[in-house]
């Protein structure tokens, strides 16, 4: 189909081979496929030790998907688990901007949440934290920790309900089919000329990932896959070009 220009990343479809569950992303920031050879040796001989043969083998194909946005489904893939909807967990909640008031000689603040026990933690304007108790939603300020009218925050544990991804030591990513779709532009007309599909038939997540939270930088998780050959054949995957009509 001639020479093409590719300037986009790709839409990604990932299907779990075990049960056919499909994971989608249309916001891939980076997609890449890498091929390397474990054996790439030259055989030399004769006068001058001429190169006579190149021995190749142990082809390895790997792929990287970097999401533009956080996606819990892709994160669950690396753990070999499903997302548990409406699960229960205990978390720390912090309420900021609480103004200390005087209630008949007792300094206190009022929180909106429901702690799971009577122990909470108050941080004053100096950044000092002290443990204290809560009664219903009223938190008593420890003696000398803050004055009336000052602003403090309170941290406590509460029970929440949400989507949960369990990280378990004995579970790992399973096998998936991956398909990337991008588009190729005609270099003469700049019009879209073809859809390009890259397919990997049996890809397994490496399991390595990083969640890095840095001020001013968007979270963009990367997921790495190793592609395996067909057990009863040599196929790892394919690249398909479909001309736009």
C-alpha cells in the first residue's frame, strides 16, 4: 500500500483467554512492541575469517501499554484478579479546616464522618499531632494542643465501600489476547489510507508496574507483556493493514 506516515498511538483491546472478558482503552499514551533475539551469532571461517553464516533463534516479543489515565481494570490484570465491586475496607480519613470552639470550658471540634473507634488524631497549626477521643462527632482537643479559634485537622479510621483490587502474593497475571489499532496516512495527500492492526495471540503481563504520584505530573501507568508462541505452531501474532474505502 505504499509508504505511510503514522503519528497516532493506538486503541487497545485486551481479551482474557480464560473467560473472554474484554478490557478496552481508547486513551493509550504509548504502545510499543519490541522484538529481541536471544541467539544472534555469526559463524566465521576460511582465510581472513569471513562471515559465513548468521545463526538466529530464541525470538522474544514484548509489548508495553502506557495509559493516559488511571484504569483499575488494567491494574487488576497485573494482579491476576477481578475488581471486587462494592467491597468493604478500612481507610484513614482526614478532615481539614476545623475551627476550635469552646464548649463550656472544653475545647473541641466537630467532624462529619463516623470513626470506627473512639481514637482520633488532631494536628495543630505547628504540625504537631496528638491522639485524643471522639464522642459521636465531637472531638476533644488535648490540653494545650490548640487554642479557641485556631484551625486544626482530624484524622481517623472509617469503613468505606468501593471497588477493590486485592494484591495477593500467590496470584499473577493470566494469558491475554492483545490487539492494537492505529491509522496510517498517505504521505502525498495526508488522508487516512489504512487501518493498521497489531495482534498478539498469547500475551502474559510481566506483573511489574509502578504507581508514581508526583506533584504536577499526571499518573500514567505502564503495563508490560511478554508474547508467547502458539503451542502447536510458530505464530506469535500478526500485523494487518486494511485499506480505507
